[in-house]
């Protein structure tokens, strides 16, 4: 306490009282200083224990890692050629060597415009549009090789072709993804003079086979043979055998077909079949309504139709039409065969068997497309292309020549193209797919200057439906977007958004009356599920359907009101966004088309403006402008897909009324990565939209760097020896670091005989060190092949450190990994009698149910009722019963398993224990004293035969207190197991848990004691300080009073002196 300001010091006495008081109180302050020093010493000790704890926690962390069996199951993957592919383990990989070849890398689609002089060049007009579609919407399909041969694909391998001149080439088709890849591989081979194409020659397998043409001019046999005993040529339908054919043309066999196993969802260009009902009236007049809602394959359709109780028909596959035929079996037909829809569905149409009446079999329409093409029925959003009897349209060439085209026989778009190109009178027009891939392109080479036009005949809608009913004054007539349907009821949500799928959660829809409802789509798997969920929701008046373009969901308001906007909102997740229906509109419908239409404003008509408009549209693409540096029209608009691979293919279709065409061309074509895993006849092709492949080798991620089909890469998956070795080394290093820290904390200078460490002489620390050494170096229990850490090439030196012989440790890990795993992570059933554990029970029924059978290692209920088969108590209908395991030492238990009676004859639900408590004996407790037992867990209403608990307790005994059984009669236990981590790492982990636990650990108790002492010392300091302040106050008062008295006395003395002097002076003056 500071001295009060009214106190004075030394004025009268000339004594420094503050110093005097300090001297008088010095012994008292020395006591405070001693208490403070004790606090400081305790804080130093706390810091030391904190350091020790940190060291032990590090050991515990590494011990925990090594106590897990998964550590020793870790794998590593290496690549023999990291210039082509690198590999990392991402899961439970299997040890082995995997051979693969990288045939091609994934590429991202990129379109580039022609050049412009300036980014400010006006390219378009206000109101012009650009449509963008990513991942679908094209008609120039490329048939997957996996689709061939009834969706069984082909064997991955090579074929050998010898042309008629005798030249030969071996063509590797292992990496072919599509039938076009096969055709290109043959056509691009310069060693032979052979042309491959889809066969459209009449009389052969039109549109469903490969045609090979020899152009060498030779006279030898034309040969297509297998290589190394494969079947690739046979699977492609072009195998001739080693003798070949004496012809310049090989017409392949049909490789594009359906089977009874073909899924309905794959039919009709993947738009599937509406699974409703159809009505069949056979030629005898019998009628059946067939419910096909449960059908998933053509076999199901066949079975359900033929099971009709009244009609007499048979379902056949027609290989000529790639459809199904309904064959009438009636011997005496009296009428036409009729197949009709029921309830406004489209099932019969989708199956290609609808008919209003046919005097014979209904030979079904094609329900799969030809090779590299698309069905007409799926164009225009699924409404198809119309046709009439007779000619459908007339084409006028620029030279004035006209010719007519009848497409009534066409079932695919390629059929239409072939009919145009082969039409009688066509002298200069070629039909093909347009540059965007979503329509037809007609090209005129007549050299004329008149209009190039297509006009309808006989009121046919074919030309209009094909998007070519127009007239142009140029040599090219580009058809409109044919909008092939790719969203259907069967479309899986997982396949949307380039395979990224839909976050199926809840959405909220508000109709135009203002009513709203939440729809839970969490269980939806297909678009059909989404439509059904919306349409069955009460409280709102909307209808969900597929839109007219067949590329999205259409939400239509039926209220006729305008109270509120029509809205679709999220109600959890991103479902509405992913379905492309997250919208609000004052119109009566929301169109979730996955095609984006950009309408240009006055700010968007330049090259720069178009780039900005595309980027603002969030259409799944990114636009930029590049300068090629040429100086002449150097600026190009570049549009890049946001998705890689085939899933990122873009259709960008500008419709400009004036200005200059963008003339977009593919500078980078989209393609999937392709690798082939394996060799010989067991190769597996794996395709991916990304250059990171996760499913080719289980548990391994492959990162493709470059492609080289001629180089085999070996991916070796092996035990992660280096990782395991590092974990062991980390444990040893942490142990040595702890030993060093202990030495510092307990140091003693023999020369100066001075303690150096704050924990010098700590018996507790010495005990921790000794226990740690014991846990780490003592042999493990049991009969493992490795019993000690010293079996790993680890030695100890005179300083107490452990040293690792890297070569020996590596050798042991390579030769006996299982032994090392057992050494560190072994967990054993210490309840077994072989561990010295004894068992007792409150009662026993008879010797056939002896209590010793519960720890004999037999967990089966099959031996129930014979000695050793399990224990049953001897007090019928009387509970509780007790079953006790007493260990030969304190055991730290990590798992307890209880096997109650459970067999076919005696199921646990009828005879097993029902209610029980798992209890443990408290440390130092007496098993006969009920108060010394603690309940770990209580279980009621059990019906299982095996119950597992995971305690973390140290105890000398555990017991079951059984309160009831499922029959209310007897307690029945087959086996009672208790597991302890007996491996080195488990022992360390259990030991260190008891030492380092933040609340109950040994060090925590020490730290709590030190902190408690500090609190006591601080309280004593504060009390002593308060007393000293009082003493100091009293002394100041006394000394101040003394000064005051002295001052008075001094003043009186001075006055007396003056009086005396005055008297003396008066006397002298007399």
C-alpha cells in the first residue's frame, strides 16, 4: 500500500522512516518472497510437465497409427512411365501389377470464329439470337462400340487386313470408343488400300454393318483375319478367315441389334419406353389389356404380353427391322390384329407396334437407330418427322433442276440423307450433317445462280419437320435445329449436367394464384420421378411435363389467374437449379430447357459485346477474344466448354439477320480419355471425360499425362513399405526425443552438485519412463512370429536411445509384413483361460451348461446342451443372474463381445438374454463387494445373438448382470469375450492414455496439484500482504505522530531560546 500523503518523514527527526519501516518489515517480506519463489518453481515444473506431455502425446499419436491394422494394409502405387500416367492410391487397392496403355487424352471442346479487324466490329443486329447447348442436342451421333452385338460390345484387340494387292496391315482397335473410331483407324492406315464405311447397299444389312472396299486394283483375295487368337474381326462382322474372299467389297454382318436382355430405357435413342398399358385385339377378336409398368427389358415385354389370358399372340425379335413383331397364332383369323394405347399413353408407339389394324403380323418399327445416326421419331422433341404417301418435298437446284424426294421408307436421319443424295434427278445436291451437328446441310454444286430451295409436296410436313423448307440465294441451305429429344421419363438424374447429376432435395413451387407447396425429390432417380412427384402434389395447380423440344422440364400453370408470378424456388439444396427450373415468371409456364437462348441487345452486337453476352448467360461455356497477331482480321471469338470430354461438346448456333457470320469451327474437338487395361484377350477399355480416372483399377487414381498406344505402362500396387517404415521410425524418433527431454528435466551437475532440471528426483517421471520402456520393449503376449521390437532390427544403446537398422527393418517388412502388423496392432481375447482368466457364475443349471464354457473360445451355439457349449443359470425365472470374468492382472479393455444363445432351433429373439448391465470392478475393488462394481452400459430389449461393446476401461474383472431373458426363464451365454490391445502400439496407446488424459491422466493430476498449491500460495501471499499493509500503516502513523511531537518540541525549544535570548539582551541593556 502506498504511504498516505498526509504522512511526513524526517522533517523533525531527519530520519528516513520509509527505509526504517522497510527494514522493520523485511523478515515479513522475505516470507512473501519465499512463497512467490515456490509459485515460480511450480510454474517451471508445470512447464516441464507440459513439455513431457507434448512428447508423450507425440508418441501416443504414432502408437495410435501403428495400433490400427489399416496402417499395415496401406498400399502405394507406382507407374513405370510417369511421362504417360501417374498413379496414387485412393482407397482399398489390391496388391498387384496392372498393365495399361493410354490411347487418347480427354480434350475440351473449343470453337473459334473467323477473324475480324476489330473487337468493335458490328457482327450482329439487335434481337439476333445465339443458342448454346452443351453435352447433348446433336444428330450426328457416333455409335459406341459397347452398343454393338446386343450391347455386348467387341473384344478389345487387333485385326489384320490384307488388300487384293497383297499389302497387309495390323490395326489395333483396342482403344476404339465408337464405330467411327474403327472406320477411321482402317481408313487412316496407309499400308493398305481399303476404305471402310457404314454399309448402305441395298440387299445387305443396311445401316447396321460395316462395308469394306478394296481400292488397290489387285486381283488377290481380300482378307480380314484375327490377330493372336482374338475375336475382334468377328465381333465387327467383317471376319473372312485367312483365305479371304475373291471380291473387292466385304459386306459385314449385322452388328447393330437388340436382344431380349436389351433394357427398355436404351430404346428410341435413349428416350426409352413409356411404361403404361396397351390393348391387344388378336385376329380372333380376343382382347387383353397388358400392363407394362413393371417391364424393364424386352424379355419382360414378351413375358407380359404372352401371359395375356385371352389373346393368342407371340412376341418375336425381328433382326431385319431391329424391332419386335407381334405374331398372331390363331389358326382361323377373322379380323385384323389391333394394338392400341390405353389411357393416352405412348407405350405401343414407343415399342413400334401400334396399329389400327393389320391383316397379319404387326412387324414392328425400328426401335434402335442405325449405326452413327438417329431415329426420326426422336427428332423435334420426340414428335418426329411426318410423311405422306408419295413424294414429300421437291428440291430445286440453283441451275433450275428439280427432283422429288419420298421419305416414307426412312426411319433414321441417315436414311433421309441417303434418299436425298440418291434421289432420281439429283445432279448436284449433297445432303450431310451441318457444321453444328444439329441439323441437315444441303450443298449445291450445280454452278447455277438461281435460288436453292426445298418445297413441300402433297401437304407433307416432312421438309418443315426436317428444318429444310426454305429458299436461299447461296450454294448452301442450312437446316434448322432438329431438337433431338434427350430428356425423357427414363432419363436418370445422375446423367444430367454432364454427368454431375442433380442434388435431389426439396423444391417449392408457387402457382399464379399464389398457392405454394414444397415437393420432396430426395427419392427421385429419374425425370419421370420428378414429373410424378410434382403432378401428385396437392395445393398447387400446375402440370409438369417434358417440353416440346425434348430437352427439359416444362412447368405449366393451370389456374388462369395472375395474382402471383409462377415460381420455382429451392427449399433445400440446389435441385431446382440443377433441373434448370429455378425461375420466376409472369407467364404461365417455366421452360427448363437445357438449351440456352441469348437474345442480343444493342450493346451485344459487336464481337466484344457477343463475348460479354455469352459469358453473362451462364450457359456452361466461356467466351474470350484472341489476337492471332496477323494484322489482317486478327481478332477471333473463342468459345470453350466448361466440361471436358464428350460431355462438353457444344452446339453454338448463331442466327443473325444481318452483319457477318461468325463461321465457328472446332479448333479442339471434344473427346474422352481412353485407356486399355490388361493384355491378350482380356483387355478392358475404360473411357473418361476427365484425364483423372478413378475406376479403372480399384482403389487407384490414374492421372493421364500423355497418350502413346504403343507403350505399355505397368502400374504396380504394393504394400506401402516405405510409409509403414516411416511410421515405425516416427515412433522411435518420438521415443528418443522423450528420453532426451527426461534427461534434461532430471539433469544433475556432478561437478557442481547442482540440480539442473526442474523435475530432478521426480519418482513419477522415472516411473513413466520405466513403464514406457517396458511397454515398448517387452515381448508381446501370445505366439506371434515376431514378439519384440528388437526383432525388427531395432537396438538400444547405453544412453537409453533406440536405434533403427533401416536395412533390417526393410527386410523384415518385405518378408513378414503380417508379423509386423501383429507385433504392433495385435488385439487378443484376454478372457480366455489361457491368459489366466477365471470365470464364475451366480448359479449353474447343470454340468452340461458349465460356466467354464463361456471362455473356451467356442462362439457357436451348435453345441448347446453339451459340456463346453455354453452356460445357463440354475434359478428358473429368477433374476438377476451374474456371470463374472476375473483377470490375472489389470487389463485395459478395448472391446467386449457377448454371445448369447442363437441358433435355428434356439433363436436369440426367443432364448437369448434380453436386459443386462455390463459392469466392471473399480481399481482395487473387492469382487464380493457390490459397491465396488460400476455399470459401463445398460442394454434392454436385446434380440441379437452377438452384442459388441467398445469400452476403454482398466479393470481386474468384468461381469454381466442379467436382468431378464427373452423367454423370462434362464440366462444363456455361449461365450464372453474381452479384448485387450496386446500389440506394442496398443500397449503404448493404453499406457499413455492413462498418463496424458487431460482430465483423469497422471500428469493432469500432478498439474492439478501444482496449480492447487499455487492457488494456496497466492492466497497466503495476499493474506500476508494485507497484514503487512496494516503493519506498515500502523508504523507510518506512529512515526508521523512522533515527527509531529518532535516538531512541536522543536518549535517550543526555538521559542524558549528566543525568550532566553531576549531576556539576556534586556539584562545587558540595563
